[in-house]
C-alpha cells in the first residue's frame, strides 16, 4: 500500500495505480482463501471430530464466508 500511496503522491499515471491496486486486491483475496481453507481444515474439522462446538464453528465459518464474499 505504501507503494501505491507513493505513486499517488508522485502523480503516477492513473492506469498504473489502478493496475497496482488490482494486484493488491488479488493478493489479498488469495490470502483470505488460504485462511478460510486453513480454518476449515483445522478449526471446523477439529470441532466436528471432537463433537464439541461443531454447530458454532459451522456458523462462524459461514459468517466468515459471507463477509469475504460481501453477501
């Protein structure tokens, strides 16, 4: 983000700034998907296997997915 801020301050070409912003969004979405996958594989699966708190973990996961998708 600092690089984009610097680009704006230096009045870089708008299309170049937009390209960099697109890259940031794409990278952030990939990280978010990795976090959702990790949460599902560890926290949710663990709750299901333990038989404790599975419903709560599933609700939590669905809430996280909804926030991620902005539904």
